């Protein structure tokens, strides 16, 4: 009898952007802490944070967070995304939109 390989991990991690809230208003020129929670049975390798599709920072350890300085323009809608990668390379994301004032 030959040993068998364990099944490959194909389950994506769970990730939720917890701060700021969906639809929140952020003050221009302020520094906002973007926070997320993430979990996976095989462990989280990293959580990457994006603003309007541009990578802002990567957080390899919980608590997952990123400091973002809001540009000096009012009434702009920004899409914030947290993208979690587990130890097996599976990826999932969570998105919220905020508006500057």
C-alpha cells in the first residue's frame, strides 16, 4: 500500500472589512485606519488593502489594518478592498465604498 497525499486546500478564506463601514463619510486630509478580519483553516498568509484598485499596504498578522490618508478632495467616492490570501494560496476579498467630505 502506498501513502496517499492529503487533499489540496481549495477552500477560500473568509475576510470582512470592518472599518470604515459601508457608505461611511471620511474626512479629507484625515488618516483613516482600514480594518479587516480574516480566517481560514490553513491560516492566513496576508491581507492586502486596496483603495480604488491601488495597493496601499499588506498586513501579514492579525489584527489586519492599514492607515490611509484621504486625499484633499471632497465628495469623492472611494472603493476600499481587503484581499485575504491563505497559506495554500486561495484568495477572497471584501469591499466597501466611502465618500470624502
